[in-house]
C-alpha cells in the first residue's frame, strides 16, 4: 500500500465510513507533494483544534477539496481536513474534522 492509500484508509477507518469525495481527491493529488502523514491513534480534529491552529502559517485547512483561506469561509457543518506542519520536517500531519451528526 502506498502512502496516499494509507493516509486515506486511516482517515476512512477513523469514522467507520469513507471521507467525502472532494477531500479524498484532494488528498490523492497532494499526499506525496506535501509529504502528508497520518497518526493512527490521533487523526481526528474538532472545532477547537481548528480554531487553535487557524492563524498559524504552518496550517492548511481543506473543505470540499479547496483551501479555506478566511475564517468566515469555514463551515462547521461540513467535513474538513486540517493539515499541521511538522516542527522538524518538511511534512504535514493530517487530521479529519467531521461535524457532529
């Protein structure tokens, strides 16, 4: 299994269902380019995590397969990917935000 498939599989398993198509497509296009990694034990984010990381220039937020640039553009009722840059490496950790159902 390659890195892209591994990242997507871990995120799928964290919710017990597939992540949204547009976010999955974005990951397929960017996992290798951005050196995205995932932690099995801690790959879920909530709105507090997103708020805490928002203003940092080492953070990327993806919703519906697109970058969320402005705070008002984040929709808490939609799935999102929160990418946080490793401190010591040129890589990102990805966390999955899923709205409460």
